[in-house]
């Protein structure tokens, strides 16, 4: 159905907003909840949007993740709203939440103060679901409408060429009204946190397979041994990632309430490595052409390295290593 929609290349933020709204109006943001038996179908939708355009997928993934969290906590989303999910916590940008509610505005629920960084799509979305901190030092999810006097979306914090249309800028909150979502410290504790983290890997995979298809198309027309060798590497990399995603989705559906950190860290590591291998081998096989002569591939090749840095590289691998070290001997056996 995605291919039937009038989705132009969202090369700037306004076009990106229109493309996201097109997906939402078609009902394509109503994805199965992770861990409810259709996790793979959810990730297939993310991968399909990523294959079309990675900047669009960045907003689509955040929007659908926010909807999943709101549904989990039985908080209805306003009709025709589009959401960002903003949970980055760099030390220089911290939002506090005041829950001393004004009796004249009980529906506000909370007030927000401070600066939030890495807010993808903030210039074009209607709402944000973000992490903030209460006076007890507890992390709290807060839903906030962006079209209000206490919210100032800045032009600061985003200079990237890759993923340029997402405009992951910083937002300043000054007595902004919000609604508490879920319990304090609940964002990281819910099973959906790690389940959603694997959805990011599906996005990486979707873009990588589009890049890989360019090499497959070339090799189908040209019998070049070196290009075919690179295609063999791309094939094995994408097969490994797809297999890992399917296995992880099946595990999550079989263990919907379990801690999914180990399988999710594994699948993210596999998909990150596979995407990097695809970029490397396609570039070696095809030279400058996909970077310079093909607009779609050029965007993927610029966007995917930026999106991959949502991984924390060796820090994530070290965390995975700590988990792997605690597994029983022989657990890797077939």
C-alpha cells in the first residue's frame, strides 16, 4: 500500500511533514503493538518506510513509538496529531516537570521548564512525548502540545547534511502545559522500551536493503567478478540482519513481558554491522555513481550513517558483552 501513496521525496521539513501526514491519513501509523503476536509486521512497516526515505522513517518511527506508549498507558492521542518521541538526556539539556497543578487548570497536569535536545521533527509535528525530571529526581514521561506559548522550537542543535529534513533541533520550555503519562521512572522499566529499541534496527535494515538493491540491479546486467563478490558480501550481511530481526520478533512475541535487553542489543548490533557492510561494499563496487548520480541512493548514503549513530557503538557492544558473559557456557550451540 505504501507504493500506492503520493509520497514525493521529502527533501525539506515541510515536505517531510506532508509525507508523514499522508501515511497517517492512510492509517499506516496504526501498527500492531510490539509483543502482541505481530511484532515482525510492525517492523516490516518501519523497514518499508525506511526503504522509501530514511528521514521520513525517522519521524514515522518516533510517531508510531509514541502512539504505542500512549496506548500502553491508555492515554488517547488527539485526532490527526503527529508525535515526536524525545528521550535523549544530554547533560546540557534537561527538562524539569512541576506537578503542583494550578486548580484553575487541572487538565494541564504538569508544567515543563528547561531545554530538550535531539527533538526530531519538532518544527513540523503537533505533539511531543518526552522525558523530564520531577523534584524527587525521578524520570517522567510527559505529553505536550507544541502549539502553545510556553514552547519555543529553536533553530539550534542540528547542522547535519544527512537526515537534514528531520531538523532534530532543541526546544525550550517555559511554563508549558503537559500531561503526565505513566508512572515515574516507568519509561525505561516497561517491556516496550527494549522492544521499541529493536524497531530502530528495522529502520536501519530497510535503508540498507535499498542501498543493496542498487548493487543487485547492477550485477544482474553486468557480469563483473569484483562487483559480484561485493554482492555476495551484501547478500550475507542482509540475510544475517533479516534473520536476526525475525528471530528477535518471534522471541518478543513469545515473551511479551520479559526483559528483552539481550535479544534487542544483539539484533541492533547485527543490523548496525550489516548496514555498515552494505554501505562499504556497494561503494566499493559501484564507485561514485550512487553518491552523485542517483538522488534516492544519495539520500540513503548520506542519511544512514547519521541514523546509525543512534547506536552508541563500542559502549553498546560493551553492554552486550556484559550480558553475554552472564549467559551459560554452550548457549551459542545450535
